[in-house]
């Protein structure tokens, strides 16, 4: 059975009172599940965050138009507000955002972006695989999405691995890496980029055909391309490095030379 439905719609307001502040928060209705309270202005106007450690009362994805294939467990979202949120990751896309329930897989197409803490992985296409946490197996999933409450990953799922294709950019507080393709293993915290790889940290730069980024140690290195064939075709190009030493200026502070 297939179903198409529009995104969230106004469903009234909720009054929030704290100290001497009183806010009117919009209430929205989704295509499935209970109504939700839009708290986006709560911090700006009341200087408060919400506390939902189990992620049991928070919607996890939003879109303007939703296509649901109930029999196959496929959720496809299109529109201008494509967002899927788990407890640790937020995935957004420009064109479509899909969730395949039977495979525990999400696919983000067009300016796809995955954000987790201080890490960002961007690409033309992202494919993410999730696993149910041991403490959540067998438990009933809470309603957590404004589009299809029981179809998207949420508090009971963790990212297992992610594949990135086309114009891949990995950003951490220490460096930015570019490549044609990427594979991120969330269990080990290691990402491998292939094809015209460039890693930039401050003014230093490494170039090669493949690289390994360890998010646990914040150490990145150029490696041989998987299979030894050169991810960008032909033989593997030589590794190139641009290293800018640092000097101490007259005040004793380090500066770039």
C-alpha cells in the first residue's frame, strides 16, 4: 500500500510559562503520530533548552511531502525541509531523503550532509546504515517523526556505517578533507577517503589517492588506495605534502613562517 501525504500543518498553540516569561508555541500536526510542539524559539526567547535524554518525545524528521510504501517499509521525503535526526546524528538533503526500514538504511540525495557532534560529512549522495541498540531490541519504538512515526530511526538506533559519493568533504575542528568517495565506520571512528584526496590542516596540506582519518585520535594519513588500483583511475599518483613550519616571534609566541 502506498500513501502520499503533505508535511506538517498548524494545529493550534501551546502556552509555556517560566519565571516571568510567557510564550505561545506553535502546535503542528504530522501525517502520523501525535501533534508536536515547535520549540525552536524557546532558547532565543526564554534562554532554555529541552531535556529529553531518551529521545522519546522529540520528532526526528520533517519534510513537505512524504511517500510511504507500507508493504516494503520505504519512506521517501521530498521538499525544502528534509531532515532526519537520531540521538547522535542529523542528516539533511536537498532533493530526497529516504529510509528503508527492512535494511535499516537512510539515503540522502543532493547536498547531503551528516552532522555528529563536531564532525561533518558532506557529499552528493550519502547512504547510512543503522543498528538497533541492545537495550532497545524488542522494545516498542516511540512516535518520533512528523512524517511516519514508526518508519524512521531514532532513540533506539545507532549509526553503524556511512558511504559518501561525489564531492565528499569531511570536516572536523582540526582539518578539512576532500575526496571522490568515502566510507565512515562509526564503530571504529575511522573514515577512509579515496580519489583525489586533499587534507588541509591550518596551512599544511597532504595530497594523495586515499587517506585514513581517525576521529578518535585526530590523526590523518595518506594510505595506499584500496586494491592498489588508484581510486581515481590508472596508477596511484605520488603523495604530495605542503608543510609550513612555525616560528616563534619576538614575543615568544608561535607564528607561521
